[in-house]
C-alpha cells in the first residue's frame, strides 16, 4: 500500500469503513506517463456560491503547505464550519440532512472549484504551475487531502466541546489523517517546491 492509499484509508479503517476510491479513475488502473497539473473529476465545475477572499496582488504560494494555509484564510467562516462538520464536527447530522447523500455533502464543499478559482487568481495553469512536481509527489488524492486538512484544522480551532463521542472519534481519525497528509505535503515541498529549489 502506498502512502496516499494509507493516508486516505486511515480514517476509514479507524471508523470500520472501506477506503474511498478516486472519483476520477477506476480502482486498479494506473495512469501512464507524466501527469498533468490539471485537476480532473467526473462532473462539471460549478461557480463558487461564496467569495474566496484571496489578495489578488499577493504573490502566488511557493509551496503546497502555503497554498493550503492561504486557502484556509480565504474561506468564509461558515464554509470552514461546513468542512469541519463533514470531518466529524457536531454539525454533521444537521448539515447532512440538506443533502441526498454524503457524496453530495462532500461535493458541496467545493474543494475542486476552490482550487480552480485560486489557481486562476494566482495565474496558475497547466502551462505554468510551479507546484506541479510537489503536487504529483502528493499523488492522485491531492484534492481530498486539501479538504481533510481544512476540515481538521477548523475542528482543532473550534475544539470538541459538546461533540458526542462517536463524532469525536470520527474527528480524531480524520485529524490523524490530516496530520499525516500535512507531513506528506511538507515532505513533497522540501523535495520539489520552488522555495526548496531556491527560486
């Protein structure tokens, strides 16, 4: 089992669930050749229903860890709370009731759309994506790992006061997955980001 599969299955195993499969690639298939910087998925991009408060004049992030930090700061508080709920916060059942399925709940986190909008603001594209090597180092579950890191960070900030034990256990499992994900991002940044190469 590679590091990416371990990372995504950690929380699922802790909760007695099977690990999720990548939404854009059938299980068991390996992508041949160099990977593109483009983030692909099985549905069309939607406009963000909330503002992404990124400073358009600021320089683009120079590492994946910085990218996640900047996105976290740019998201509205109610959107951060939705990420926290999905990853084990006490609002999970209330927010989940709005959706037909947990998959719809996850999709409405808009993680892929957030990344696309941020890339547009920062001037990233397939032709110009300085973090491409670091992102490929992280692997095919990059988008899911960004979501886990955002959700777990918000949960840490809010604390788990008033959260019933089953959700506390869920949050703890995802918190461990987020910590491992952050370590993977840091490692890939050290190996491949423009900052580590002195650019």
